[in-house]
C-alpha cells in the first residue's frame, strides 16, 4: 500500500515539487565517476589517430620532400599522372621534363611521384 500511496503523491505533485525530489535523489547518488573520465575515450582515440594515421603520413611526406630535393638533370621521374619523363632542368618549384623526343613540358616539382632508377625498375625475385 505504501508504494501506491507514494505513486499517487508523486503523480499529484506539480512540476517544481517533482523536480526538487528528483534533484534530491540525484544528489544522493554518491560514487559518480569524475567528469574527466568521460573524456578519456576521446583522448585515447586522438592518440590512436595520431600514431596510426597522422604520424606515418607526415613521415611519408617528409621522405617525399627529401626525394624531390635530390632530383637533378638527367634523372628519370614518374609524374603523378603516370608519365615517365627525363629531367632537363630543375628550378626551385618547377622542373622541365622531356616526355618524348622533342616534347618538353614544365611541371610543378611537388607533383612528381618518384625517381626511376637507371635501367627501369628492378625485377622482383619470386
């Protein structure tokens, strides 16, 4: 009977009185974790994101910049479009390439994909 009486009392209460009871009930719940515990999963995801995605990408970009710095006249390069060309002239930001006999183009240095070793790519040992 006591439960039914309490339920009827709560249902007959107006809004502010009900909220005050709920506030008291919420205040009595001890043992709530500290607020910073809620942010630990986000921090962990940020650390994982950094080590699995950002750091390797920055390393690849640094290696690519170092490789572009070693380009000299006479090297064969592969452009981002997949063209294999011979380097005729190297400037600070551009390179002059010969993609066929008598066909010369100018390309932005950062769009070069790779330097092809002399003699083409080595044969894979199966």
